[in-house]
C-alpha cells in the first residue's frame, strides 16, 4: 500500500483512520461488470465446421449442404 501524507489541514487520528479505511475498501471492491452476452447468440456459432475457411474446390457447394 502506498504511503499517505496530509498536505493541508489538521486531521485528527480518527479522521485519518476513517480515510484509510475508506480508501482500503475502495481498493478491495471490484467494479461491477456488465454481464456478458449469452454464448448462443455469438456469431461464431453460426459458422459451419465442415466448410473450409478458404476458397477452394467444392467450397461453394459444401456451404449449402446440410451437416
């Protein structure tokens, strides 16, 4: 933990302790994260596994065939 230094004013020990506790609490709490979108909506799920990723012989025809 970094050192704290009071630059101005005359803080009591209780005020300094309250400030240290508040700063420590802020540093320990994690920010709330936005929930990630469901994986079933991911565009990568719509990609077909049997279609070659590059153009080639039979790729166009294979893209229309059922898996």
